[in-house]
C-alpha cells in the first residue's frame, strides 16, 4: 500500500474538500434538521473512505519516459531551485562528468512563494528569480570548463518538470539539489524519493547548505584581508 497523499498539492486539495464538505453539513443542519446533516455527513465519510482505499491500493509507480541518446556523450540532467548556484552542486556535477565527453542540462522550476500565489498564477517574480539563479549557475559551470545549458521549468511541480524534460533530453543520470533536510520543502514533499521510484536512471541527491557556504566565503575573505 502506498500513501495516497504523496504531495503538498494532494494534501491541499484534501483540506479544501474537507472544508467544503463540513460547510455543506452545517448548512443542511441549520436549514433543515440536524438529522439531515448527520445523514449527509455519514455519506460523505463513506465516500471519502472508499476513495482513500481505492487510491491507496498497491498500484505500481509509473516510469518516466526518457529520450534515447547517441551513447557517445554522457548527459546529466540537473534539477534545483534556490540551491542551483551552490558550490556543492557544482562540485558534484564536475565529479560526475570528469574525463567524459559530457553535456549538462539544468532545469530550475519556477516556484511561487506560497500556495495562494500559485493558485493565482502569480509566478512572474518566481520566474525572474529562477532565471537569475540559472544564469549564475551556468556561468559557474562554464568557468569550470563544463558544457552546460538550461531553462526555467514551466511547471511548479519539480517531479513533473523532471518528467517533462526527460522526454526531450536523453539524460544518463539525474541530479537533484536541495537544501538540508531541516529546511527543504522538496524533501518534505518527497521529491527525491518519488524521482527514485519513477525515473529509470541513476538519481543523485546533493544537499547544498547555502548558509554554510556563505560563512566559508566570509571566513576566506577575512583571512585574505588579514594577510594583506
């Protein structure tokens, strides 16, 4: 049996449905008799139990479709959002393609700052920020001698962004970069676990601690300044 609420979106839909159902029960109880509300509530609970049981039956995870490559070039798909320009990610990418004829494609899903913002399609700011981070990441990879290109993903769900890109980009490996577990929404939503279930490729998870990297940079600058 698998968890039928595997993502934040599914949980959000469940909360909305429960709210509407409760409102309907209260309205019927006030307009008619409490017994009418009780009958409707019982029917809703039975329907909900049936849907949850049906969705949680042991269905096999679907496999993402991956485009076929030429076999001569090792291709890596990198998916990250706020951590896309992290030094730990750059080091891992460099390590994966070392001494190989390689191609790297970076996807940065544009994530709205809130669920309400996503529902209202207010993602212009998120797209602009993702585009800046992507450009910074590509510059860093180019400076490291890596052949890379990328795009801002047009889907808010990182797993769907992965699946969409794999249909066009014949990757040999997938790298997903996240914040540390205590600060990562992607890990909380099970993005990496789902990718490992559904993507028929090696999946590497890179943890990027941006605060630690920033502190290391300040320490290094202070040492250089002190030496001067």
